[in-house]
C-alpha cells in the first residue's frame, strides 16, 4: 500500500467512528506523519470530500461529517470483527531511545500487515500531548510509549476522549480502563546478584537512574531486600543512582559513577557491578577502559537490559532482562485480546526474564 493510499485508508477508517464535527489533523501534520507532499495530502482530502466524509471550512479547518457513523459497515469500537479495519494511534514520547524505536516500528508493521491503519504521533511532555490530542480525530485504540515519564491523570483523560482502548508500552500503575505490558527489574537484579555471588565476588554495586518509574523501583526494592539478608549484607553496597536517563550521556555518567565507587572501595578483592540502562555496550566498555578499568579482570559487569538488542551487549557484556521482541508481541497480543474481550479485567502483564551470556564476568560458572 502506498503512503497516499495508506492516508486515504486511515481517514476512511477513522470516519467509521468519528462524530460529526470532529476535526482532522492539519494538512501540514498529515504531510509530516505520512511523509507525503502537500499535493498528495490535498488530493486525498478532496477524494474524501467528494465521498461526503469530510467538509472543509475556510479559516477553521477540515472536519468529519459523520457520514459513515451509521453505515452498514460500522463496527462497535470495543468489539473485534476479524475482517474490520481499525485505526490505531501510536503516541510516543520524543526520544532517541533505541528500544522504543524498534518496538514502535515493529508494532506498526504488525498492525499494518493485519489490515489496520496506524498514525504515529510524537509529543515532548504531557502538556504538549494534550495539545496534540485536541487536533486529532478519534481512534479505535492508542498505544502509548512514554519512555520513563509519568502520565498525569488529565493526560489519561485526554487519551480516553480519543480512544476507547489504551495500551501502555511499559510497566505502569494501571488505572481505570488502561492496560499495560512491561517488565519489572526485580527478578533480573536477584538473578544478577546470584550469578556474582556464586562467582566469588565480595563487593557488588547496583548502578541505575534516579528517575522514578515503576519497573526500576521494583528492581531497587528487590536490591534493598537482598541487602537485608545476612548472606548478602556484607557484599551488596548501597545503590548508586545517577541523574540521567538513556540515551542522553547515560553511558558517560554510569562509567563515572562506577569509577568513583571503585575508588571508594580499595579493599575489595573481587568487585562487580550491575548496571541498568546501557544502550551502547561498546561505548560503555571503552569509557570504562579509558578510566583504567579492564573488564572483567579488574571488574565484573552485568547489564540489565534487552537481551536481543545487539548494541546493548556490544558483543561482550553479560545481559539479563527481557527481549524487545517479547515486548512487541505482548503489546500487540494485549490489544487484539482487548478488542475481542472488551469486558475483561484491566491490568499489567509482565514479560518473562531472559539472559544473554557474555564475556564480562570474571571466573564465570561453566556454561555461562
């Protein structure tokens, strides 16, 4: 399907459920979102205008007429008709996050291959999101990728006015009529600790962000509980939290924090660190080496991250976490399930933990 045909298909799909008077995105916004020239966008709008689906008003914009709302092809927004085309908004926080980009692109591919139409919409913060949402028509569903930020109640309310089905990509404090699919770092933290203790490490540090989000807080909670256990009390150090988020200079900040922590523990015979949030493993390894730390002879390292994203491991690091591919499948499956069973309970679905062996552990166990 060409981009021009995809735009027409998207607008027709939205017209199935749009109320009369709902405003379409501007020509400029449609040009950007569908990578089309002004000529192609205006041509698509003219076709829909000739079909009676939209009406243009000089100085005010273009609006849906509601002409298809009562037609024979209308499908209830919360009930899945296997042959029905649905409209899905992919709302993403503006970020260069590799994992987010990969997940969003694969979700778009899956939805498009299933006959549904998608529109990717970016926003900078919750206030900007509310402004953007006001310019958009209604969708059958919205997948939200907020990249660690919180979503205020008024932003969720604005989303509910634009879509009956909302799926959050990431662990989330689920509220009314919102589903979430994500991961919690607690199990990964405990698994990493078990690996390092079994390898004989006598000083273990956790390095993560100071920014609050649910998945990370679960990991910190597990770390603190482990520190209270007699078997680990002398081994596990208070966590180090850095005021950064990936990918904005995060590797530099993490490497600096590790160098400072190691310098403050000169008596450690077998030091090791568990690090969350590294997106460029090769860069991170080079930064540690530049600071005088050779991995794994001076320091063992386990990364908490995505085990199927090669740049994170950098062809070297041992990684514990989850697969981005499982995140894609989880979000897509939850959306389809919600359409099929609109009255099913809402909640948070957690992904399974996976592990990717690497060369960053000193004296690893056989087979690891």
